C-alpha cells in the first residue's frame, strides 16, 4: 500500500550523495533563501503595523524584546542544526533505525525543553527586561509581549526542530511551505 501511495506523492528530499553537487545544493538552498527573505518581510511588517496602529510604547516594547527573542530563535535553530547533523549522518549512512531513534530523541528533548522554557520564561520575563535596563515607560507592554512570546515558544521550538529534521534528510521545500 505504501508503495502505491508513494507513486502519487512527489519526493521532496534530495539525495546529495548521487549526481552533481551544484544542482543539488541550488535546489536545496533556494527554499532556505526564500524562507529567510519572508522572515525578514514578516519582521518588517510586524514593526510597521505596531508602529503605525498601536502606541509608541508598544512599538518600543517590541523593539526592547527583540534581543531576547533573537537569542531564543538562534538557540532553537542551533539545537535543530545540531540534531540535523546527527540525523543527516545516519540518513546518509542508511542507518534508518538510528535515524528514527535520533528523531524521536530530538522531539522529546524539544517538548521537555519547550515546557520548561515556557514556564521559566513567563516567570522571569520582568527580570530579563530589568537586566536589559528596559525603560520603565515600556516595561508593562514589554513584559506582556515577552510573556506571550514565552507562552507560545513551544510552537516555535517544534517548528524549528521539525524543519531541522526535514532539512537533515534533504527536504528544504516542506519547511519553506509551512
């Protein structure tokens, strides 16, 4: 049945161990480039909307939280890349049982870290902002924004780990589309 279904599903992964490397790299890298471009557009539009339609304090709050969110995103991407290295090595060696174990370990680690980070982040948000010397005039909005961010950090972590896993097996199109 799976073989029958696979006839109707186009393969998204790229086997970089077969054929010319340059076309494979271009086909793999193009969705990554577009995804980064769209992320920049999202950040720009987010700042523009808050700056034009919400208070100046809210705009300053979004800006003051930026360094914290950027560090978090960088850490999540780094964890996903690290897991991806191990997964891609096993995938390339065709050790499917080890791929499965590594993927499951990565997902469990992501879920546990997501719960811990969400709870901890919501609790310590004011302390993080005080440590960054956030002005008192934007502290209430910045605290609320950062707490909302930490409350939803699980989704961000799962997305990044899932994208890292897919990229590790040569599929950069599905993370771009989602």
